[in-house]
C-alpha cells in the first residue's frame, strides 16, 4: 500500500521569488539532486546490483551537464502568468522535466545508435562496455540496449513520481497533470514519427517540421511554459498564447540543433556532429537542402542528399555538408530560425507578461536558438 506522497522541498534561499530563470534552473538542479539521492537510496535497498549498475548510472547522466532549458522556460511561464512568492512547486516541476529529458535522451541514443552523450559515453554504450569487461555471457550490445531501455523507463517513472507529488500539493494540480499527460504522449508520438520517417525514407519538409514540433518543440518549450503557467492558475487565453510562443521558440531550438548536428563542434556540443548525416535522418535542414537542389536542377546535390544514398563512402559526410552550403539550405534554416524567434516574441507579448518577464523570455529564446529575437516587422 502506498504511503503519503514524498514531497521534495525546495532548497533554502530559492523559494522567495527567484529574480531570474537562471536562478530557478539552479534551484531546480538542487531539488533534482535531493530527489535523486532519495531515489538512489531506495534503489540500493531494493537491489544493490540494480542500483550500482543501472540506477547510479542514470543518476550520473541526469546531473552531468544539460542546459536546464525546460526548467527555465517553466519558471518563465509561471512568472508570465503572474506567479510570485514561493517558487518551490515550479522548481519541482523543473526537476521532473529534467528527468523526463533523461528518459528521452537515453531512448533516443539507443534508437539513433549514438555513441556519446553530454561529453561521455551514451548509457547503452557504457552498459555494453561493462558487460564486455566483466566477461558476461551473451551479446554485450544487446545487454547494453536492453539495460538502456530500462534506464529510460526508470527516468520516466521517477519524473512521473515527482510531478504527481507536486500536483497533489497545489490547488492547480489537475491542470498541471493535464499538461504533463499531453506532453508525454506528444513526445512518444514524435519519436515514433522520427523512426517512421527513416523507415519510409521520407524527405518531405512538412514531415520534418511535424517531427520537430512533436519530438522537440512542444516538450522543450511549449509544454514547460504551459506547466509553469498552470501552477500560477493561468486562464485559457494566457495559456494559449504561451503555448504558441513556445511552439515557435521550440522549433527554432530544434532547427539550431539540426545545424549543430551537421556543422557543430563535438567538443562544444558533447555529441558527434555527423550521426544525423550518416543515417540520413530526416531533419528540416536535410529536407530543405533536397528541395532546393531539386528546384534548381542540381542533380549532383540531390544524389548526395538522397535518403537512399550510401553514406559510408569516405568523405560522404563532408560532401553532404558542402552541398548543404552550396544549395543555400544552411542559410535558409538560419533565416527560418530568425522568423520563428520573432513570432515567438509576438505570441509571448499576447500573454500580457510584465516587461521584465518578456525580456527574460527573449533572453531564453536567444540562448536556445542562438538568435536574439526581433519583432516580426523588423524581420519582414
């Protein structure tokens, strides 16, 4: 029989209306560490092997880096909807979002076959290496993959635990849970659409945007903003404006991530810069490059970028990068990011937030997208 919810307290000094979203992100990090300490102690009591080999590794991944953007946007949504005073609940929501992000990262790395995450080996790789080093029976790769699926499930369970505990302690718990429930389903839908696009060799721009919206934009910005707003008791008009702002800002974030995935420095991003290109993963960048190549009759570029092209020959990735530059796709994606950030600012202003909160949102969007948002009329 379950006991009363274990509510994690906000750390001292961070419950009195933190002045910035960055302060809130640091506060949520402290809540997250406190929550993980409790869960890891429970894991050791359940089974020491499970705790040492799986739960501890998951905990290490969660606290190892990460931008904490979802936490910052949740706090910004709370402030935009009039939240003030004790920020403990929004800090706990932020910690739950970071656990959900860990679930997504672990599962995403398995599906994409990525080898590194946050400057270290991906969790499935770490588990496989442990299997090999210990001389265990069976396939090390299968062991690592299976263990990582369980670790992602564990992160999701812990995220749900923390969100539920928070919802039970607030008068707006039902609205909070509705946003959370929708976000989980959207995230899984986006992951599946990503797999489906790879299986069907899709190269459609509209499908790339659909996947980016479901898989990243909604759960990175739109839903965190709405979760924070729900905690402040936002009305429907405010919540709708914040979701619209978040959808645009989240898409800008994902398009920037696409560019970093193709042209970024692994030493700065913490992950390889060619995984998406080698797998011909459908991104807005790739789809745009193909569309431009076909529109201009550039058959060589189209052949290099085609979903069924062989990415294994030497210098294939370098040729893809060169073609993305030559067709103007990289420049077009940059322009799309600028357009989306301007729209996000326009929607956010409809929420009626105070000027200081609007400035903070603009700073967060710049941090996520690499572009300082300008008004739509300035971009046109």
